[in-house]
């Protein structure tokens, strides 16, 4: 049984007891991310996330936060995404109150001291430099730029070296004070804790947090689109290839059909792309598809890493499989994909961190509150016609774009390649 309660200051609390669990996971979700940033502020949310680990008045030494969590035998971390930032801890039940205290202190009372800001600025620049050394990451970022040029969705969540260098301490503090308020937060607790205990604990830790007036997220613009093919020429051992198109938002009726399509096409060892390009032809080691759903749009994409000498054959085979995906799938293949999706979700829900994330992310994004069982039912209801319709919407020469990183000419490599 999952309970949702809103405090007087606007903070939403989600409590999800998990019978027989031996851990408690606490996730604090903030309405902050790259979609809350103007171009000149790119990376602001990510920078603030880093700084929330860098000391409070009660814990002035940044190392103290890590030491306290380690002393509990637990784990603590944070992630900044496009539409949210989440701070989370996972501990054994007897340390739940202590973990909540650490998280609340970090999120509400970080000091943002200038020496720590400058130290972390250097860390983030190294993080961006590491991406430049990872062609698999580079090709994903390039695809984003092609799909959403000049928009928050088309930028690296961590920003750019220019924006990271330009942001001032005062700008970071202003954003932190505006966005890190109770009315922009959700605290989700799952595991070996009962509902009343969780609400009482969180009310003590967060009940006097200021409500505030946080900024809103930026919708995506349908136009313009980038070029059909984008290339970063680089002397790499592989050509890194990513086909992609704008997908479906959370409220799109075809989102579950797209999940099924992605699964049968490129998720798992029995998927079409894996079976054809890796197992039959030996063209690559890694090939897979993936889907992400956002508030008002989404992403459907595939990735492959191939030998430069086999890149032309690989893109032709990928195009052929995408074209074939627009044809009706068999009932057997549909059922296999649905079973895989169902099993993945059920297995994931054995982890209290995943349970707290499931409920907390839906709440902070203002999505309908679906249980895992309700999501499984929607996936199981997908028909062959639904999959065919979803495929027709995302697999199209007019909208499909291709990013490449490696020692190739992208336009030449994709010349004459069609999925239509």
C-alpha cells in the first residue's frame, strides 16, 4: 500500500512499505534539471547537485557526509537529469532517521562556499572532458543536438566548458534558493518502514522547509530540426552509430507500444537487431535500442559500434531491420517482448531503491500514479496493430536522424540508405 501526503509547505511525501525488505531507501526529488535552464545557464542544475555534497553548517567538512553514510553501511548518491534531480540513500532500517537527517541537511543547508565552488568547477570540467574521450557518449550527445538543436533537450545535462566557467557563485546560490524549496520537492521512502513512521519522520525533517516559488520547465519546440546526418570525425577503432527520432511523451497513448517495439527490435539477446547484426553477421559486439519518455516528447534510438570497414554494411542492415519493423509482428514475438518487459519490471521492484524511485519520479513529474501492476497491464494490452502504428510514427525517412563518431564521412556512409 502506497500513501501520498502533502504537507502545509507543499512538500509531497510518498511512503511505500515493502514487506520482508531488509533496507530502507529515501529519495528526495527536486524539480530541477536541464529543462529548467536557459542556454546561458546550461549545467546549472548539475553544478548545484555537486555542491550539495560540499558541506553544511552542521557538517562543514564535505568528507563527513560520506563518512556518516559509510558508517551506517549504506550508500548515498545523486543524479541530475533533464526533468529532475534526485538525491538518495539506502540503509538498513535502524539507520533510517540518521540517513534522512543527512539528506535533509545537504539539500536544505548547503553552504556554497567559494573555494568549494571553484574546486567543483574543475571537477565538472574534467567530467566534460571525460565525455570527449568516450565516443559512445559523444554520439548520444550528437544525436540529441540533431533532434533538438538550440533547446535544453539538445544539450549535455552537465553544460559546456564555456557555461561552467561562466557561472558565478551568486548565480548558483540564487538558483539553489529559488529551486530548492518544499513546493518543488517530493520525498519518497520505500522498504522496511510503515507509513505512519515514514510520514512522522519526514515531517520532522522537512516540515519547516520554506514553500517558495520555483521556476518552471521549458517546453520543447517542434522546429527547427537539425541535419539528417551529423558526424564527428575522429580516429577511433570503431564507428559509433546512433539512429534516432523524437519519441512519445508520458501521456501519449502509444508509449507502451513503443516500449514493446524497442524491446523486440533491440533489447535482449533474442531481439531482431542483435540476432541479425551480431549473431548472424558478426558485424558488431554491441547493438541495442532504447526509449525515453519525457513530459511532452521523448526519444526512440539505437546504438551500434562497428569496425570502420564494415560500417556501410552495418548501416544498410540496420536500415533493413528498421524497415521490416514497420510490418506486422507475429503474435509470438509480441508476447515474448511483453514477457521480457514484465519480468524486468517485476525483478526491479525487488530493490527498495527502485520502489522509491518508481513512486517519487511519478509524483515530482505530476504523472498519474500507476502501480507496477497497472503498468504491466497496459503493456500486456498492447496489440500487433498498436506496435505497427507506433513503428509507423517513429520509423520514417523524414524524421529519422543519424549521428556518427569515427573515421568516416557520414553523408557518404548514409548515401542511399532508406527505411521507407
